[in-house]
């Protein structure tokens, strides 16, 4: 039916439009997956022009050159360029995909190492490290979105820069009337895809119901999209017996397999719902601290692994002048998801996606102005969240605590307030004590000099 609708639109000449896309953070290790996915999905989402933008020319260049070779082989009519200039990047864009990493991977390493060295969770987006990254991202994201609006007032901004929860709250405050900023994370969809692996079905035949904050949520139901049967009891039973693996387990590092593995523990303690994998940090902080290595965290693993692989793939391709079989090496779920989101908007598909939106009653017993993550229908007029009603006290308690911490860190950004930052840190479950909060906050202020607003 969808194919037919597309065909009809083509007849009328509507779908013949092709789109201009900019990727902010074009030098990221995720970009190759996007380049390949844009080729694979060129029928569904036709591109006219693609611009890769990065403030770091040295990272951008090899990925840009790789793109030139890839598209010459497989998508020669595409107009590809890469740049460090904001006007070139944003002017005339229909969609801007935002995947910036404020401070780069070296700062991610500090976000993880510093709290862990003090016996607290050190993680990219959760706890003290996540708040540190949050303050850097507030600075860089708010500036970037103003720049985009200057050159492309009507472009859709699809943001998956982290920490998405804090970034979404900051953008909500800075651009209250802007209806074309969408915040999204791939983790819920990754969990759904992993269920499909476990059930032996196609992930698109699963119809999830989900609530939470970004990196802190639960699936209340996973329906069979055709029969309506709730498959969650079966998923629970299978996980209890066999554990839980990511859909693309064969491509994952051990730390990710450990993370998915924790879903079994979470569901044995809290069997109501299927958790987001990040819930492990909030539910078992002591256990996780004991099992993480403060001298070699996920950031180190990424720098030694994915980052090396991506840049050596670029170097090889540039040297050989061709991609050849490398095109088939990886299919990238995250990139495909983002392109499908753009497609939903471009073709007004009203398809379902799990998105980060202002609550306004979607979770009935949470405050209206919380940025929550729920299933939405998505089309040209933006997301329409689907209500989940009241959530049980346990989950409400966890989420109200976390959303308060997230809001306070954004207050700290706007007010340049040390006191608000201290409150955010103290309240956060992964810090949880005012003396510890002050100690880790002071160390992070030192490490983030010049990248944070000055807190007074
Ligand atoms: C998931 C999350 C992202 C996060 C990423 C980190 O995809 O949804 O928000 O950035 O994991 O993955 P990495 O492999 O870099 O540790
Ligand atoms: Mn995410």
C-alpha cells in the first residue's frame, strides 16, 4: 500500500522532489554508515545534494574523499561536498542531521574517567559525565541551531547529538516556537530490533508501546503488528532462559554485549516491562561501578576500535581509489532509522517512531514541560505523540528524579549557576550525595575550561 501511495505521488509529480541534506559532525565515525545508507535508500529518499560539515577539517577530509569515491561508483548524480564553512553547510538545506560530539572523543574519555575514578558511574550520557557533556552540548548545539536558522529558516533539524535528553530540554527553551526541531535516539529501536532477533521475525512487524526519558525508559507492550498479540510475555520468558543480544551482536564490542546482557537481570528484578539498556546504570550503579574499568572505558574502546577501523577504511579506499566490496560490509541500523525519519516527514507518512517530545500529557502523571520519549506518529507537521496514561509509582519516582536533574543542569547553563549545577549533580541518582557532587563537579569544571559557561 505504501508503495502504491508513493507511486501515486510520483504520478502527480510530488515525489520527484529530491532533497538537500547536511550532516553536522561529518567527520564522525558514524558518517560512513550514513553515506552507504543514502545509497541503499536512494529510491525511498532521493537526495539531490549532500554536504558534510565539521569544525575539524582533519577528520572531515578523509570521510569526504571516501564519499566522493563511493558516490562516483554508486550514485554519480548526487552533488556531494564537504566543508568547514557554515554558510556552505546550511544554505538551501531541507534537512540537517545533527551528530556533533561537543569536545570530541577525548572529552568523552574524561566524562567517563573522572567520575569513575571517584567511584561513580562514568558514562557518555548518564550521571556526572552525561551532565558534563550536557553543558558542553548546550553551548555548541544552541549556537549551531542559531546558525542553521540564519541560513535555512525552514530546514528540518533532526538532532541525535548527545546527551539527547539535556540537548532536547535546552532546545525546547531556546527555540520554543520552532516546530521543525526533532530530537531522537536509536536505542529504543535497537531494543525492538533485538526483540525481533529473539523472536525470529521482522522488526518492522513489531508494534511497541514505550515511555520514558531519553536513555531511561521501558516498553510496556510489544505487539505483533498484524495479530495484535502482546509478545512481551514471550520475550520475557525467552530472555529469562537465553539472555538478550543486540540484533547486530556479531558487530558489537564486548561492552555492548554486557550491556544487553543486563536486560536479563533487570527483568528478573523488575518484570513489569522490557527496559531500555541504559536503565542498568540507574538500577545497578554500585554493581556497574565495580565492573567498569576507570582506566579503559567505552571511549577508549571506541578510539581503539571503531575510530581506527573507520579511518583506516577511508585511507585504504582513498589509496585504491575504489570501494569495491566494502560497500556491503556493514548495514547501519542507526543511519537507516534517521533516513526513515526524514522520509516520514518528506512524504507525510505518519509512520510510527519513538521520539523525544514535550510531554503535554503523553505520560499523564508527569509534568507537561518534561521532554519525554514515546511513540509518535510522524509526518510533515511534526510528531504526534501517543498517550501512555499514568505510569506506576516506581517508574514515576525514577523519572521525576532524573527529569529534575536534567532541568537543573539546563538552568545551570542559562543562569551560569554553580548552585544549580550542584543541585543537578546531587539529585542525580548516579551521584546522589552533595559532598560527592561537589567533588566531581569541581573536577569536571577544571576539565571543561573554555567549553562550559563559567559557573559562578
Ligand atoms: C547508542 C545510543 C547513542 C550513543 C551510542 C554510543 O546508540 O543511543 O546515544 O551515543 O549508543 O555508542 P558507542 O558505540 O559510541 O559507545
Ligand atoms: Mn541515544
